[in-house]
């Protein structure tokens, strides 16, 4: 029996002006999504990054207290490469993020403060397709983002946010989960692919740690080329970034 090729991707909508990316760690946006962000900021859109943790448990050879400021600095530098000027860190402990009311509330607060059209998060499915397991923080943050965005629009959920001066926001049109195995949409990143590579390469200490462990993800260009070409084939472009799209309006 002949194996059927995967269905082509549809392009994501791009008639929006503001987006917030809410992910678990520094580097999560760079492993695939940064080239898309470079495309959008190049179109004059505003994208804000929010990291739930500071990735302080991500380098085996470095104590978390030493690692935290380094990874934050690398993320800020990385974001600037693709036109992102605002990077926030929520301060959750790396590696042990739990889905729950506190995380939902903090995400709802982010959404009410920034009032975006689009919210981006990372894949929250159990795998990246096949047997390549996802990481627990990614799953918790992605699922909390789905709920926190909707909580942001309900004034009677997390009423303390009203006391803080954060009025409800129902303006999020869609939530996009990057690199999901359930993706049906994508964006052409052919023209901004090199910026995406440069953005990931700003995570010098993290990549050096991966190289020391023999990790395949340590070679930024090689990893992103393989990832981008696969998605690009389904979009009909050289490179692309895939998204699972959840419409809200």
C-alpha cells in the first residue's frame, strides 16, 4: 500500500498588528519560530516575548543561580535579532512548571496588559510527531495559554486582575501553537531564515552545553534547515514554520 503524502499547509493569516508569544523557556521561540517573527516585525508588526521560566535548569554544567541571568541576557539579545524589543520573564522555576490556576492567572494578566490580536505558544502535544517526546514545561505552558487567553476576556475570572487595573481583553483572534504535530497552517520564512538562525545562535552558552552532551540540536543552522524544509515542502516554499491554529473569533 502506497503511503499518502501529508496534506499541504494553508498560510496563516497576516492581517494583524500585535502578537504576544508565551513560551516556557529561553530558546523555545528560536527553535523554529524566530524566523517567522522576523518576517512579521519586518512587516511593521509588534511582537512581545514572554518566558514563563528563565531556563535556569537548561545547562547541565552550570548552577541554576549562575545560569539564570546568562540565559535571560541571551534571550534578550536573541529577540533583538528578529525585531522584538520587549522580553518578559515570569520567574517560574524551570523544569517543574505545573498547569494550574496561578499560571492561568499570570497568562491572563499578560494578555490583558498587552492586548494582542494573536497569541503564540509552543507545541503542547505529548510528542512532536511519532515517538519524539515533548517536554513537561512546554505542555503545561501551552495548555495554560489556551485557557489563560480566554480567562483574559472574562471579568469574573481572576477578579483580582480588575483590582490591579487590568480590564478584560476579548480581542485575541487566534492562538497559534508552533511546531505542533497537528499543524495545518504555516508561514513562509524563506526570506528571513538566516535571521532565525542568527537568533538561535545568540544562545551561545545553551548551544555549547548541548554540544558538550552530543545533542543534535546544537548545530543551529543544520537543525533549523531540516525543520524548515519539511514545513516548506507542505507550504510550497523553501522554508516555513508550522502552526496549529485555534480560532477564537
